[in-house]
C-alpha cells in the first residue's frame, strides 16, 4: 500500500496552491482540473490540516501532475535554443490568439519545455494527445484540463469547453504528440479553433509523424486538413539543422547546455556529450533522454 509522508503532502499542497495562481478561472474549475472535490480543495487552501482530505493514491496523482519530486536530484530547466524558440512562439500565440505547429526531432526537449510552460504561464494548458487519441477521449481530456465537467454528454462538454476558453483571459492550449490524434479527433481542432477565434491560442507539437499526417491529408484532399493547416499559420517551425555537421554541432550545444545546469561535478560532461552525439547504425544522434540516462548512470560513481 502506498503511504505518503505528511511533509510530502504539504509539499504537494504548496505546489497545488502555487499552480492556482496561474489560473484565472474559479476555484471550482481549478479543482476539476485535478479531479478534487471543491470542498476538499477549499480545505487544502484554507487549512494546514491535510490528513484525511485525500487518499494517498490521490496525493500521488497530484504529485505526478504537479511534477513534485521527493528526490534531491531534479532535472533543472535549461534555456536551450529549443526552449527559447518554443517559449517565444507559445507566448506569441497566447498574446495574439494565434495558432502554430512545431515539428522536429524527438529527444530535444519539446515536451519538457511545454510541460514547464504549462506549469509557469498563466492560463497555459498542456495536452498529451498520445493519451487521448480518439475523439471522445480528446474532447473529455481537454475539458478536464481547463476545469470543465468532462462527464456530461459530449456535445455539452464541447460547448462548455468553448465557452470556458472564451471566458478566460488569453488562454493557450499546447497539444503535444499531435500526430497521434485519430482523424475524427484531429478535426475537432478546427471546430475548437473556429469557436475560440481571437480568444484562445493553440500550439501543436510533434515529430515527423505529425508533418506526414497533415501533408498526406492535404495531398489526398481529405476534409479538414487544408483548413486546419491554414488556421495553424500554414508552416512548420523546426530548429534542428538538416546538414549533418550542423546537426551534430546543434546537438553538442543542446546537450552541453542542459548538462551544464544539471551536473555539479562536470568532470565527465564531455564524455557524456560525446556518447550522446555518436550516431547509431541509422545515423540518428542520441538526444536529451539519452543524456539524462547517462547522467543517472554516472551519478553513483561521482557526485554530479
């Protein structure tokens, strides 16, 4: 049985209340985002006594969603070129209620950046489309994420979501792994965009699969793809160079930038960077996920 330490519960509660500052909706809506009863959230907000308010499993889910960790070693955010580009584009889309698409290599920090922004920007929401590929799943996950009741009839859930997005000041929705969305779910994006035009920003992210899905849909004249691409600025943002030498230099700088703020003892940093940028049989370069794994493997041998 999972048991959550009282001190960790206080840490989770503090993170929850800190997140509340970045949401301009009501306490009821905020509580729905994390599937907490409003009266329970009110007690968390107004009392230091947390025992008995939530089951330990619920505290654990909150810790995961809020990215609260017990371990001393945490993956520190580095302002890499990838981080800076995505942040700039998300801020632009949010400020001007625009929509853009970022398509680039895996393992360069896109997801980390998106999650970081959703925790630190006001009214910024993150959706992992790989967890909600179908139409109903996507509609209900989007509703829950912004604090709308997701258990009602689908039509009502959609209408309430559109209304809520228009009521919030400058909301921005980041949809990660967008290439995983099924066709019917993908079409929902056009409907949401139309309903929230000039009220909400949208930012899609993915790897080559997302680009291929859109381009194949347009080439086959499949309903919705051309219109959706037009609404999302009719271009893809990429940052990783295509030239092999430039690409290697890009990855070397990217991994060095991240490791430099995540290693206390940098003796082995060059060794880890070299291992990451060594290509495999397919010519692929190891990204930040490999860098993190190598860093963890190195940690027992020396203090980071």
